[in-house]
C-alpha cells in the first residue's frame, strides 16, 4: 500500500467513510455527515484526503458530488479486510 493511501486509511473517520462509500457503491457527500457524526466541512476535508490518495472518485450530478471507490480504493479495502 502506498504511503498516501496508508496515511489516509489510518484515520478512523476516513475508514468509516470508505466503508459507507463502498457499501452504497456511490453516495452523495451530503449523506455522509450523519454517518460519520462530523460536520459537512469536516467530511469535505476527509474526502479531499481520500481523493488525493486515489482511494475514491468523484462525479458531479447537478449540484451533488457523488463519491465511489476507485479501483485502488477497492484493492486497499480488500487488503485491509485480509489483515
């Protein structure tokens, strides 16, 4: 696992977000604050880290931002489950 990816998944909130994104197979960022029990700006900062690490992808649908796991994100999650 690359350094940025490892740093990204080391945070419990980001792991929670990754699990929710994987479970939903694509989720609006607006749905994540109640899941993570943090503010929308905090979710945005965590998603930025996940994007920069290449673990998630984002697409726009109107004004919404939909996040899904990237291929790298799916591999990292499989690796983590195997630990």
